[in-house]
C-alpha cells in the first residue's frame, strides 16, 4: 500500500498554521480538530515546520505558561521529514520508527498535499493482516 491509497481513503485534509501564530492558537486548533500535530505552512503550502503536542509539552516544561504566548516558529520542528504519494507503508513505518515521530507531511512538487499519521499506518497494516488471514482461512477451507 502506498501513501496515495491512504490519502484516497482518508482524504487529504490538512490543518495548517502560519509560523507567526501563537502557541495558544495552536493548542486551540489541536483541541478543536482533535489532532496531534499541525503543519506550519506558507500561503503557497510550502512546509516551514511541524508543531506537535510533544513540541508544546517540551516548551511548557522549559518556560511554563509563558510558552503559550510564544510564536509557533519558536517551538516548531523546522527540519521536517516528509514523504511522497509513492512512499510505501513499510517505508513510512521505518521513517517514523527511526525519527520517533507520529506525523508525516506528504509533499508533491515541494507543496503540502496531505498528512499521514501512525494511526493511519497501523489501521492499514491491521487491514492487510486481516485480509491475509482471511485468504489463508479460505485456502485451508478449500483444501
């Protein structure tokens, strides 16, 4: 399974923020959309960074409540790993495991077109394993 199949199933909606938004605005967006990360993007959808719950918790640990007034650009991860529509589930699993992150922006021609999360990957992997198990049961029943 490739990323383009995941995006076709789940949709390519992406919630973004500008780099000058505040952490407080980011927290409100994370809560509103019930998501774990926001991509920081320019008006042309070029990826500037990613801000995850983990980034916010680290900032709160360093600065306390004052972190809520900080700009997203101060808190975001600016070296963002990305994937393409042609990336495969095993490739994503390896990237996410090595990088210890749970959200991966999807790019086409340098522009953000979607996000895949570890939850998306796990769901697809479970679906695949269940299909394989059904195939094996069918094979055994017909033998």
